[in-house]
C-alpha cells in the first residue's frame, strides 16, 4: 500500500473560526465530505457548504450542553482504524463506521478564559474533553489520518494535498501528529497547573511545563548551541509580549538580558517619575531615577560607561526624542519601553542594528509567578522573588539613624540589589547607582568591585572624589563578618541596608557604630543565582 493517502472525509469542529470557511471551501471543491458539530457546522452551512452533522453518524444528538457529542465509536473508530489491517476494515464494515481522513480541531479556549480572570465554574466549562480525545486518536493514527490543531497549518495541508493530487504524504502527517500531541500536552499542563493554583498546592505530585514556540534562535549562549524562545501563555508584559519595531533578530542573550532589564525597571513605579536600567550580562551596570527620562538615562549611564557599551536599556516610561538622542550616542543592543513617540522612532531608525521593543505595560513586580531552573535530572521550581520592603518594615539597628534622603537611597539600593547576581553590593547616591559589585564569591570582593567601579566613574567624569562618598550601600544578604561592611565604609558609604540574621550581627552592628554608619535591617534577603 502506498504511503500517500487521499483525504476523502473530514471532521471539522473548531472554537476559533479563523480561516474555517476558506479551508472548508477548498476541501469541498476537492470532493471531501465534511462532518461537523454545532457552531462550526452552522458557519459552513451559512457559507453555502454541504455539511453532515456528527449526530447523524453517531445516532445521538449533542447533549449535556454540548459536553457529549463526539465521544462515540463511529467517530473514534473512523479516526483509529488501520486502513491496511483486514480485521480493522472488517470491523468498520460490520458496524457501519466510515473512515475519517482529516480531523480539524482547535480546543475550547481554556488558557484565554483563565487569563481573562473568569470564575472557577466558567474555567471548568472551558476544559475541552472531546477535542483532546479526538486529537490524540487521530495523532496516533498518523499513518493514515491528518490532524490539524493550528490555523497556521490550513494552507500547509492544502499545499500538500495539491502536491499529491488530493492525498498527503507520511512526513507531513507525522509532523502534524507531533504538533497535535504537543498541543494536548500543553493544554493539560495549563489545566493541571491552574487546578494546583486553585488548591494552593505548592508542590503537586507532578508538574507539567509547556510553551509555544515564538522564535527559533540563531544559536544559544554560544554559537555552537542550538536554541529557541517559547512563550508560556501568561502574557506578562515584557520581552515575550513586546513588539519589535526595528533591528536584527534578537539573540538568546538579548532575550535573557532584556527580560532582566525590564523586570528591574518595573520596580520603579512610573507614577513616581522616570527610571532607567542598563543591563549587561543579566546584571545592572547602571540604574537611576530622574526628573526626566533623559536625566534618568544619563545618571544610569554615568554609573558604568564602559559596561553600558553594547548593553540593554529599559525604561519605565515611553521613550521620547531627547532620550533617544542620548541613547544613540553609543552602541546599544536593545531598548525596551512601554511605548515611544514618533520622533523617538525616527531617531532610532538611523541605527539599523538597534532593536527597539515596545510593550503595552510594565510587568507587575508583585505578581507571583513560577520560576523554573533546570538541573541534571530535574527542575527546581519556586515562586519568583516578589518580596519588597517599605520604610515601616525597616529596623534601625545602629545608634545613628538614616536621614530622610539616605532612607530613600537605601530603599532604591535595595530594589536594585534584588536584581544583582549574588553576592551583591550596590552603592547608591541621589537616586542613582554609583557602584555595583555582582556575582563574586565573597561579599568582601563584591564591595571591592563596587568601590573600584565608583572610582573609575570618578576618573571618567572628572570628579574630585569617588561618588561612593556619602552613598547608601545595599547588601543582598547579611554580612557574615564585619570586613565587607568596613570595606563599604572605607569606600565612603554612610548608611547600609541589609537583611540581618547573621550569628555575628552584634559584631557587625558594633563595627557600623564605630565607623559612624547608620544601618537598617530588612529581615528579607534577595539571593539571585
């Protein structure tokens, strides 16, 4: 028997009617018999097409508000029967089961229903049962049956049928089968994870993870690694939902760094003023607030001009012309913002390699979502770090208390430290980072790195002294010894924010008092690995 199998009979039952009439018309023109249910059948009949109701071949009407309509041997036998198996063919003949060569189904919009914030019962009613059952049956029988679950495959189906005179080839059917199983797996993952969230299950026995391909990447972190970008269906504002207006294709590292940048800048409410974050290799090299977006960008850039070259710029307000002019003065990989003026777009248009990404909103830094990290043989799963502190959460532990301005800088530094790889030390002055020490093996080293960067900044800007003089210092975790704290003090730090909780807290507090520092404890740490 040839591997090419003609499409003579199709069952079409779709919730998304996009492209339905065009597909059905093309199939009908080839003499394909159309079977359908409910709204799909009505839409095709309204277009003048001949359609047979599934109820006519099952002998049962749709019932229970449409919950039961396709779960029947005359449907599943038509999908599962092996056409080259004599026993299967005999069973079809005996029971009057006609073969179904093509199944076109897209599922009830469960994910969209959940994303819209529907109540529990509405979400339950949008769990498709018959659709996944038919999809899995057809996909199992890919030797003979075509299964379409994406509108984007309609034209591909018609193209393969055109190429093979109304039949389809095995490679095409197998590709459809793989996509079909991936779709039902993703659908079941969405349902099971939603149910776990409804039950407040932190660690269900099994957790399914699924994604939809957004982009095949040229390579991964390095040129010898293959990579792709998948979306998770959450529609969280950011790099996954942004519209790219210009520039070459995003790379793996671009996407990773842009996500880090936008999540950081979202910590600063645009209602409180403009903010800018510049990221390099997933770490902030400069973060600032300002009276204008241009000022915020300049202050962030001045923190570490060397690292800012080829970096990622994230803004918490729409990009305008003045800021765009400053950004294009150096090479920048990506700019992401919640909008941009026409003038800013025109300025960027002259920089063909600069990617401009625009979103409709900032991500909410307090919205709990799941974070995943792969390890050998498994996944680590945790809540995303959405922790934050306000002034009233802080405990002054030194004899000296921070001034109002120092307290503002401490809270600013704490927000930034949350997004710096551990061990993290951040120096902040007047609403801008002036030194960032990231990813060192000891907190003392991080303090040294941050101080060195501040010193280099002074040289580049022609300052008389390091901008770390009089700065607020944040540490993402407690100081296990006084040495890191004293290094920050030697660099010019005047106040410190840290979680506290070390066995040597009293020793560290005493060292702070002796150095004339003000220090506050948060009771919360921000490790970031």
